[in-house]
C-alpha cells in the first residue's frame, strides 16, 4: 500500500487553503482506513470463535462464550459507528468550506 503525499510541515508552517483542505481530507481517509481495519478484526474474531478460520481452536465455544464475544463485537461496532458519524460531520464541514 502506498503512502499519502503529505506536505512537509515544519514549525514555520506555510500552507495555503488548498493544502489545508487536502490535509483535512487525508485525515478523514486515514481514520476511515483505521476503522476498516477494526471492523475486519471484529469479523475475524467472530470467525475464529465459530471455527471458520484455519487457526481456530478445535473445541467449539459454549453459548455463554458466544454471547460474550457477541457483546464485545457489538460494543466495538457501536463505537465505530459513532466515529463514522463524527467523520461524516467533519466531511460535511469541509464541503461547506469549498462552497
């Protein structure tokens, strides 16, 4: 995966309006990428517990363990959803600047 081309920022910052907008959009993109990795990890957690991954344990979990994992995944996804709503607001504000 290639790295984003972010301007060199030193204590003597000299960026124009376009650079600011690009940096804001880049920050949203990086946060979205991080959230995508979190969602993927939660999916793999469920697959591991259900035994559908190669590295899964041989013994299947009982109902109590399944419910515990389900609650953990649900809590994490609720947090991701909240972050997505904040990013949507951030993007909306950037788009308003462009108008």
